[in-house]
């Protein structure tokens, strides 16, 4: 499956181990992954994100860290009728809008909880 992983590029360290563990698990399961690339020139980010979302089968968005970019990616994927899964670390403040739009969003405490949730849903 082609999976686009949306996360706050400018604060990837906040996601830390759960995101690294998630990427490793998805790769080991044979999924093709695309995610924002912080080394790109900022002017290229939006173009690359749109291209990645257009070609993905699943958008997996972590909203643990506030990000306008992740909000755009979720909205764009939603408008394109892509399959979406939303995740957040347990201490994250999640907007009521996202909670109402995605009532099954995954709130996790550990990387292992995140992987187990996705294993059951994918």
C-alpha cells in the first residue's frame, strides 16, 4: 500500500520514537512510504506533499504537534476522498473539529500502542 505520512516537519523531534517506530514497521510490512522532506527548499514542500497525497492510498497524519501543513494535508486528502487515519500522542491538544470529523482517531502513549492500533486497522 502507498502511505503518505503527514507530520510536523519543523518539529519532527517532538514525535520522536513513535514516528521512527511507525516508519520502520510500515516499511517492514512492505508499504511504500512518502513523507515530508525537510531538506527540500520550502517552496517545494507543498508541491511534493500534493504529489505524495495524490498518489497515496492512505494518508496517515500525526497531529501530536500543531502544524498548518498537516492541517492542509488532511484537508486536501479528505477533499480527494483518500483513506485517512489520524494519530496523536496522549498529551496532545486535538482540535474539536478533528475529533468530530475523525472520532476513531488513535491516541497513543507508546510507539508499540501506535503500531498495534495500525496493525488492527490496516
